[in-house]
C-alpha cells in the first residue's frame, strides 16, 4: 500500500473503527466508519486522497498518545 501520507490502516468491522497510522507517526481512530467506506479506501489508488475526501472531518476521531 504505497502512500506518501498513510503508513498503514486497519479496520474492526464489529466496532466500525478505522485506525490509521500516518507517515508522521501519528495514529488516529475514526469511529462509526461503515465497512463499505473501508473497502473503498482499500481499493482506492490514492489512500491519502480518499481519506481526505471521504473520512477526514466526516467521522469522530481520537488520537493515540
């Protein structure tokens, strides 16, 4: 998954929680993310662009640490 912004991401379908680790080292959790949104992100050619358009500022987020 090459991305200049996102290092890795994982999804828990039970809690509908998306965890994203950015290349900066920061890690955020996004709550209430539908599985279809996660699947579309997985398939998106640009993870960062998809994140900015479909996830950022659309779901409640908490930062680790």
